[in-house]
C-alpha cells in the first residue's frame, strides 16, 4: 500500500481510510492485480493511493511512479494537441481533411470529400471502425516511411461504415478516425504523432509518457492482465498482443498515476475557468461542444450534475477520468487489468462509491 499523508481532506467527504478500504475491497472482489485511485480538485490532489502487484501472484508492489496504459484516454490527449495547434491558428476544427491533403482528393470516394477535423474526432466521418480487432488491415510495405498515410489512402477508398443523413454521417466509434485526425495535425504542425505527444506531455507539461505497453520498455513495470470468470491471463513483455502501429494515435500511451492525475487536473482547471496549456474555452469546447460524445471525450449528467469522462482500455489495462466542473472535483482510476465484465464492474463500483461518498448521496440507492 502506498499513499500520501493526507489523513483527511477537508475538500471531500472521502477519507484516506475509506479510500484504502474501497480499493482493497475492489481488488479482492474483482481479482484486479493493482489499482491506483486519485481524488482531486482544481487546486490540489486531495487523496491518492495505489495498491497491488505489478504482476499477479508476484510479490512486486506497484508504486505511483509506475506506468499504466491509458488506452483510449489517449484520444483526449490528441484533442488537447489539436486545440493547442488551433489556438496557434494553424488549423481549425472545421478544416476539411482534403484541404490539408489535397493530393489525396483524387483517391477518395465522394462521400468523404467534406469531412473535417471535428468530424473525425466526433467519429462522424463514416470511417471504418477498427475497434473489434477482427478487421483486416491492408498490406503495407514495411520499408515505407509513412505507413499510416498509406493506411489512410486505403481507408478513404473503402465504402462508408456508417449511414449518411442530410450529408452527415451517423456516429460510429472509430479508432481509424483518429489516425486521420492525427495526420491532419502532423502536417500543419510539422511533427509526427510521437513527437507531438512528447512535446506536449514531456516537454511542455512535465508529464512523463511512453508509447506502448509499460513492460515493453522495462519488464519490471506493470504487466497487463485479462480477467475472466475462470482465470487471470498475464501478458508478459514478449507477448505478441499489441495495439497496431497504424492505430497508435487512437490510444497507445502509458502514464504514471501521478502524471495522469496531473493531466486530468489540467482539464478540471480549464473547465473551472483557468487558462493553462490551452484556453478555458478550448477545454469547454473539447468536453461539452457536443452532447453525449464530444471531441474524444464523453459527457452526461449524474444525480443532476453535469460531468465529463474518458475511459480507455486496449484490453489488458483500464483507465478512467471523471470530471465534475460545477463541483470542482475529479477522479482518476487506473488498473493493470483490462476488458472483461469483472474489470468494468470494479471500475464502475469504485466510481459510484467515491461519487456517493463525496456528494453524501448515500440515499440514492439507485445509483
């Protein structure tokens, strides 16, 4: 067990003792090897703790400085990168893809001619999903320097994956859509995705980041796990499973619980009216310009309070941020276990326990 010396945080009804008990209960009930949980407001980290093992059944405790894969929470990072470049007046959310890549216009289907950066982030561009792991990728020569651009050439020649209504594609959650969005940002900024991430997180924000599974760059980092009813599968560094390179911009980043909490807190600060890395208006546009699913993040209402959230899992880790701007509260949860009903139950149970405790909603038994 590891936590800060915050015996009781006056800004929340959640105590360090109750937080510890909740994490312990979630790990035991749902077989999760390690869980990190942070409660924050826009001013400070209120509570933060991590419990568990880097690898199931191996006595090597996790720490707050270990790396956890954040999966599709990486899409929010791409949204911040986009807004930064927009505020530098190099592109807009309404810029059309083929205004940035005019040489590809001759290769595309007519249905895609008017898709914009915003359409791609909203998954309203009709682009093939590549979310099931079963879709076939085109054969691309390994020697090509920009394989993702070759992938895009393939995507824009495929029939739309969602229906069009009044020249607008219906929402279809698509990882490939973010590969195309990233390509737009790369061209106008002059850096590839990997460099844009490192410039934004490492250099500008002081948040250490790695691309890929944590144990790929150091086998003593947390390993991923897949929990089923019968067993817990472990994914060692040499395991063949990984997120395809062609989809890297959709969700292949790893951050520490400290770094990820700092990153989430920047969003909370921005949504609370502070200009920081991007403008407050930029954060609000990313999170709430569109109802339900906005620009790489989701939003909704719980107990009458509006919230924003991003979840991420590439299958063997799970990451979540919940932000309630009007109450100045944020929660992050990170686990080294991914897809499976047990993992989702653990994340949802922890989320609701923290929310009900913080807001004193003990009587809202239906939540």
